[in-house]
């Protein structure tokens, strides 16, 4: 195995371990850190804004018009029907709130088999 391959394997294992241990807000924070590292200033994490909430967006990539909505249920486990309902509600809300600025929408799910 080449050194570069070994480095990527190590990074993958490290990420898998980290993902197996986090949920909820920690999952959103990790996604934001990874996206910021990958896209720099082109990515902006969002925070809830009072009664308006997070505008159905946990992160936005300006150059792509890409809205990212994250779902990291507690203990990494969710009922399929709940996840589907949340994705529909969040997508419909994002379309209504972002209008023509929305070019793509990604629902990022963090699920793991908890300990």
C-alpha cells in the first residue's frame, strides 16, 4: 500500500469512528467543519435566527446555490417515516424560503448503530 493510500485509509477510519460517536448538533458542527475545509469561504454554515429558525438550511454554498439541510437524530437512530416526513417538510420549506437562489438541495443524514 502506498503512503498516500495509507493516509486516506487512516482518515476514513478516523471519520467513521467520529461519525459513530456523534449525533444531533455535533453532527451538524462536524459537517460544517468538513464543508468549510473543502469549500472555504464559498460555504456558509447557518444558525437559527429567532422565530425564523434556520430557514430550512444548515449550510449554503454560494457558487452552486446549494442548500444543505442536516438530520442527525439523537442516538443516531430514526424511524424511516419520521426521516421522510422531515425531508419533505424541509425541502418544501427551503423551496418557499430560498426561491430562485436555491439551485440544489441536499438532505444529509447522520445515522449510526449506537452503542
